[in-house]
C-alpha cells in the first residue's frame, strides 16, 4: 500500500470515490477497485486487458521492453546457464538451489516419475489418432484419482510431493501419449538420464534397447522446457488459479490449465505455426499469406506472431531462434525449407507497416515448432511439449495462491439481458 490514492469522480455522486494504490517492486502499480461495489459499480474489463487478478512474486514481464524475469533472473540468462530442473526449483522456491538442494530436488522428481498403471491403462483406451492434448488432459485429470485420498493441500509437505509427482510424471505422460499414437510399447523412466534426455529416450527409445540420446538434442529439449516454464498470468495459468481457488484437487486444476493451453490462440499456436508454414509451402507464397493476415475480412492470422503483453520481441523467441539455428546445423538441416520460409516470413512481417503499427512480433511459438519437428516430434505433439514445460509454472502459481490467504475467484458481469418480467398468465 502507498499513501497515494486514486480519486474516481462519477457524475451524480457527491464525492469522489477514493481508491488505494499498491506499489509493485517493478512495473505498473495497481489501483484497488474493490470498494467501488459499495457505490453500485463493477469494473468492466473483458479479456482482463487491464486487470491484475492477483499479487505474485514468481514472474515479471515488461511487454514494451521485451523483458521476462523468473524470480528476477532474465530468461536468456536462465536459458544459457541454467537447466530445466534448476529453473523449476527457482520458480517453486524463489531462489536458485545450492548443489545439495539441486541434487535432492532432482532425486525427488526422478523418484516420482513413474506413472500409475491405472493411468497407463487409461491412455491405451483412446483411439490412436486422438489428439494428444485430449489424452494428456484426461491423463492428468486421472492423476487426481490416483492422488486424492489423504492429500491435504494445506500441508506444505503434501504440496511439495505433489510438485515432485507433477514435474516427474509430465514427461512420462507426454512420452506415453506419443508411444500410444505410434502403437509402440511404453518406455519406463530411466533415473540414470537427465530430465530432457529421459523424455527423449521414453519417446524415441525402443523397449529393451539401451538409451542413445543426442546430447545436443537433449540440451535443445531442456532449453525448450525452460522457455515454456512460466509466463505470469497467461490464460492457462489464470485458469489453474481460478480452478484451484475453489480448493479442488491440484491435478484437476492443472488439467483445466491443459485444456486452456490447447487453443490455437494460446499454446496450440506452435502446432498452428507449422501447419501455416506447410500451407505457405514456398517463399514465393509468403506475400499472399501476409496480405491475408492483414485483411480485416479474412480470419487468417499469422500464427506465432503477436502477443497480448509483448509489444516488442518476445525474449523467448530470440532464444528459440538461436536454438533453432544450432539444432538444424547440428542435424545438417540448416537448409530446411520450413526454416527458410519462417525466416523470410519474419523478415517481411517485421518490415511491414501493418505489423509495425500493431506491434506484432514473433512470439515463443514461432520457432519452437521448427526445432521440435527437426528433433522428430510430430506437429500434434507440440502443445504437449509446451504443457510439459509449463506444468511447473502452473504449479508454482497454484502453490503461491493456496499457501497464502485466498478467496474463491468469482467475477461479476455487465448484465444487458431482460429485466424482471412475469410469466404470462394462461
Ligand atoms: C502464447 O499470454 C501469454 O503469456 C501466452 C504465452 C504464454 O507463454 O503463456 O505467451 C503463449 O499463447 C503466445 C501467443 C500464441 N498465439 C499466436 O501466435 C496466435 C496468433 N496471435 C494472435 O491470435 C494474437 O496476437 C494473440 C491472441 C496472441 C493476442 O491477441 P490480442 O492481444 O487479443 O490482440 P487482438 O486479437 O485484439 O489483436 C490486435 C490487433 C487486431 O487488429 P485490429 O482489430 O486492431 O485491426 O492486431 C491484429 C488483430 O487483428 N493481430 C493480428 C495478429 N495478432 C493480432 N493480425 C494478424 N496476425 C496476427 N497474428
């Protein structure tokens, strides 16, 4: 709280409504509008474009400057110097782990990476061509059936083991979903492997064969997980907070987040980017698609471009582009036609007045799909990878909420329907 106040004058009210202002540590301060209901008003902010739904210490984004900080550390520094499990520890605990803490956290996650047979059986009940996000959403909801009795979310220890189970099992579930789509046997987690290495082995390994995962691809996969780990109050994280605010099972709340992430306006954009690049097919066709994206009468949008918060480069897109170049060079795919289309499309869009005026830049999804395709991950699995990386962010926000005083979220509305009327007498 500060001594500063906002004074809202309203026609017809004798006195201005005085509203407290709270200071941020960086970024915009907030005006507490809770008291305006006493004067018979609600605020109106569809899409929450100007609404701070909560107080948080986890992630900070400056959209105008293209800044993304996790507990104060810039995303490019974490991508260069950290690894995914260390970043998970940081997001959950607020500080980087020392060597002992890192080893203990890594062991705890590894010890909880096996999936209950009931969930494995559930995955096998789906059609093999079912969308992987539908299966993942159901599988994580099923974890709420496995871990419910005796789970007390008011106890820190229960919340800690839940974090280990979620972070440990997401890659195992992601790999199982892929294996099911291929009609192949599931590969069990291997505690001798690193986190991303283990995911790639469970995905592309063969039953009974020793793991052989490229360290370059494992490093790229780990970086993709880091870049997707958290992003403040995005749609899926806000879903997890709102769902969790009722006190529901945390795995059920995470499953709700997965459902939200699936949409093409959100995490589904990485899959949509690849489909768009394949539809463009050649650099010769780019101008036609850019024109469609600019045409107000055409619903087509340049997938992987634009962001609700970033009105500058998404800092994750810069790291993703660098990783893309590294991986494709390592694989001898630097002449990949989709990469050529993506780079040309980015150049044209960034020089086009429409995109400049609307501040539309490449976002995290623009290059991630090209890397994942090069690694051998099918397009419809891209958002499953996004969810696997983002699970820790969803959990960190849920944990931050339930470990503090919180109320069930319950927005109000601008009602413009029929006023009260009587049922017609017969
Ligand atoms: C993610 O919130 C997060 O943090 C999300 C995320 C995370 O890590 O959790 O960062 C991950 O979801 C990234 C975004 C992935 N989505 C896409 O790439 C899909 C394509 N992008 C757009 O659909 C759009 O940019 C959104 C949804 C991302 C943001 O849309 P907004 O903020 O609601 O903006 P808007 O739709 O009101 O667009 C503003 C203007 C409009 O034109 P006008 O009506 O003002 O004339 O910009 C235009 C839009 O038509 N516009 C685009 C465009 N995005 C916006 N025009 C062409 N192509 C686009 N991609």
